[in-house]
C-alpha cells in the first residue's frame, strides 16, 4: 500500500510509522512523505489513520509504477525535453553502441543535430559477454560525451555496467542507462534511486515483466520519480534473430504501469536489415521513444557492428518514422 502522509509530521514519528508498517519511505518532489508498505496490506491500520492524507492499494509489488497509484504516464523532463504526461512526443535516442573517439562521437552528434534529435547515446562502460572484447573507453569516453553535449547542445545517455563507476555515470549523464545485464544489480538500482536524473532501465533478456517493473521499484522507492522502461528483446528458443522484441509485453506495460516506455529494436534484432521495419512498428506501438544504434562506419564498429545503421540508413529511417509518428498524433523529438 502507498501512503501519502500529512504535512508537518516529525522525522521521529515518520520513522516509527515506517517501522510499524515495515515500510520504505521517501520525500516526494512536492515535499510530502511517501510510505510504501508490502502490497498485502489493503487498508490503513487504525494507528496510522490520523497521519495519512491519501492511500492507494496495489494488487502486487508493482506499486509506485502502477496505474493503481497514478493513472497517467509520468512526465519526464530532461533539461526541457519532455516525454510522458500529456506530451505526445516520441524521443529518438540515437548514436553508436560505444564511444570510440572524438571524431566518431562528434560525427554522431552532428547527425543527431541535423535531424532535430535531442538525445545522443553511446556506451563508455560496455557489459560485453567476453572479457577479451572491447570494454569501452571508460571515463575518457564520458569526457568525450560531455564535450559533445557542450558543443552540440544535446542530452547524453550512457550506461552503468557495474558499481565501480556508477557515480561517474550519474555525474556526467543527462539520462542514466541501466543495461539489461545490470538490471538485477541492487547496488546500482539503489544508487540510481538517490540520483536526481532520469534513469532508463532496460529489461533483462531473461526477466518477466513483473521482475522488470519490480526492479524499477527500487529506484522509485529511493525517491527518484523519473524512471523510463526500455524493452530491448528477450531470449526465446529462436536463434535466427538475436533476441525477440516483446511487443505484447509492451502492451502490458502500457496498460498497467505509469512509466514512459522506450523501445530498442537494434539490440532486439541484432542485424541491421531488420531494424528499419521494426523501428516503424515500435513507433506505431504509441510509445514514448526509440533507441537506435547508428555509427559513421558500422563495418569497423568496436561493438555491435552487425546491427548499427549507417548515417544514410538512419536519415532515411528517421524520415519514415516521422510519417508513422504523425499518423498516430505523435511528434518525434
Ligand atoms: C547497449 O545499449 O549498447 C547495450 C549493451 O544494451 P543491453 O543492455 O540492452 O544489452
Ligand atoms: Mn549496443
């Protein structure tokens, strides 16, 4: 159960209530205390009634992210770029899998700028399957992204791979990306809960929708109200494509959660030939954005070479995505 407490209750009493209710709590952006009890509680106990302003019962431990709590998509404002809420924006997040050099990332930034895209993505700490593959430029990569942000006026999104650099990523990024493999790392999730920047959480490729959304509850219940879901494909028996993009799952997330949704056709497909058609299908799902990998020269990309579009392919795709977005009353940003 979620309880909004009345104003003016002292810290000692708040802690006492939290202990009695076995609740997690945080102070909302608007200044009131939010207390979240285990979901099996369905009514405010009599000892707490006098302290509670509003209460919401959720049907499972999807609580803060649920429609039972907020029956509209949360608005997320990234330095003036808005998704969710009443906005009908679909945010295109474009860029290479990894930051490789200033030349490469500045070319990517120029492409985004020329298409009116607000958000540049690239990884600096790559969660590679093999320790012998390129692991990313680390802090040097973050500094290159920071330079791209300043020179081109773009928002930057980059991923956290493990706890060793979570503070650096939080400091440099405008949106923090928690990757599919890091989605279960509670140290990262809790740190993101204390950050005051939006967090995009990718669905682990072996997680259920329930587990996926519960992972975001660690961030939300830490007091960070700005969380975005990202479906990027799950593992099925199929091996011809890299993963299987779960669009049925997306319909579930739209119906039952209040978090904006970004879809990632690049990692789901794994091969560039499928990305444009899938991307159009993603926009048609009426979601808040897309994440697409694009590289100045995909053939020599240091990670995910097979799935990255080149600049011409991305430019052509962007044009057709605008048309699909227009047909459902959305605007690409
Ligand atoms: C990525 O975004 O480059 C990435 C590694 O994605 P995922 O975490 O979805 O595998
Ligand atoms: Mn990638």
